[in-house]
């Protein structure tokens, strides 16, 4: 099957792009926005509307495959690409990517994805968001050419040997961290609430007291609202390095604090993401490994998840080799081509760590759907319910896609078994 045309158009993302540096520095809320001037290059305001680009590949049989370019909420920090500009992305795709793909015969995913992911313009790779969206569309094109789901393409090309089935969903609250917890419990979220603990003064507390109070409230709220006693979601909080900031980066003090949080969380498992920001990739690997060891030395079962400074497949390989975390957040837009996401998830899982097929609230419904295929085909430990921060939308989009795909694959497998048995 041939690609006859490449179309791309700016579209809306599911949330906003936020200047993390300004927020961590104490920028106050101003309604839904933030007051003050941005600190990260590329931002015109601390909070601004997210941007995305939909890439459509017109195939010679009339079908259209599509994927969406999107970037994370907190761009330009932790080793990530600069803020995504949709208009510039459209121009780049039209000038450099379209000529590469038009007239190309789509036979497999891995080779053509690698071609796009490795493309350089004036000595630099394409923005991660562009590589992310274009490779999504290519995976869809291969699936359409073969008449199967995208999950089946991944399973077969990467020989995963994994049964395609729904994986646990991690749901994020945004700043509405109380009412949204109720939604999560009522809808049976597998991991929650994220919490958006991105400021010391207003969300963590100078001694961590605000997070401790919130954790206890979440624990008690689950127990009060759950419809069955065996409902035990993982309590997963993303703290954006604020614990390290509050405790001066002292690993031993941080471990003491986390161990106490783990005690408060019982009977639920506690997982904390990006506990300390060590300032560079190599320092982050060392720091996270030390923190994990300190927790085990205390007999604590609190799990550590890594996020910032763990952006590329090469980064993830280093964290895995050092066993620096219990869970690796494979942040899908940050890895560029989804071929890298697939390889990263499989790498993490095969090395005995929990692979989190994550991403950001700032994606689109299309990138979320395709992430669902990837997570199932790679046997991820959990997937982020995305986009947005409203709970309902992300759980619906990702959960429904997983349900549909697993049903289709199961029906196809049953039919193949019945045919073989005749």
C-alpha cells in the first residue's frame, strides 16, 4: 500500500502547557491561570493553551491513517524539547517529512518509523512531538494495510509474546484534587490520584505536612466510598521534585519521610514519582538508586517512579541498568517516535521493573488511543488515562479503546482457532 498524500493541520490538545520552573518558584494561581512572568524560554505566559498537529496519511486505496503530534505539559525542563509550536511543526512536516513519505510503500512499521525518527534537519532531529505524531500515523497505516489492530502489528513485529488485554489505568486529578478523587473511586481507577504536587509552599508543605494530610484524606476517602473491600488502588503521587526541594536533597531524610507516608497509606500501596530532581540525567540515576536502596534498608515498601531526566530510550536504558526505580515512566511524547516507546516498555518489563506507559494531560484523544494499543501490546504495568485532567474523559478514551481492541483481538483469535481445528 502506498502513501499518496500527507496532510497536517493544527488541532487542539487536551490541556495546557505550563512553565514548571515558574510554578516551582512560587507563581500564584490567578483563577485557572498563573500570575507572573514565565521563566522557561519559549513561554509567553506561565500557562498557555496546548498545541497539537494532526497528521493524516492518505493511502492509495482511499483509507486515511492518522496520528497526532503533541508535547508534554511541562516542556523545556528536565532535558526535554522546547515548547511545541504547531504552525512551525506543520511547515516542517510539509517541507521535510511529506517528501520522504509520499509514494512510499508501507510494508512494515519498524523500518519506516526508524526512518522518520532518525531524520535530521540542518543537523538536528525533528522535535519529539513531530516524530511522535508521524510515527503514530505510520503505525495506523500498517494496521490498515494488514486489516488488523495497531496492537497486533506491534505484537507481531516485535514478537512480544504478550496477550493483548487491558492494563491498569492511572488517573490524574489536576488541581481539583478532592472532587476528582471521588470520581476515581466511583469509577474504579486502578492507580490514583497523581495529585499535581508541584509547589512546596502550597501543596507539599515545608516539612511535607500538606502532602501527608492529603494522602490520609485520599486513603480515608477510598475506604468510605468504595463499593467492595477488595478495591485497593495504588496511591501514586507525582511530586515534581518538591520533596527533594523541601528536604535539601538529603536522601536519608527523604527516605524517612517517604517511609512514614507509606505507613500512613496502609492498606494501600504507595508509589511516589520524581521525588528528588537531581539536576541532570546521570545525577538522577545515582540519586534515585540511592533513594530506592535507603527505602529498602528501612524495610519500606514505598515504590519510586522516575520521570524527569528519563526522556529517551538511551536515558531509560541507564535507569534500568542501575535499577534506579521500581517503575519507569515511559513518557510517550518525550521519546519521539513511538518505536522508541515500544522498545522502552519492553526493555523495562524484561528487566523486572514496572513499565508505565504514560504521557501527559496535554495530548489528544488520538495519541491516547494509540498509546492504549502500545500499552496492551507491550504488557505495560499501567497506562495514563489521558488527555485532560477531568478524570472522566481520560478514563473513557483510554479505557474504551482498550476494551474494543481486546474484544476484536479475542474474537479474531477465536476464529483462527476454530478454523485451525476444522
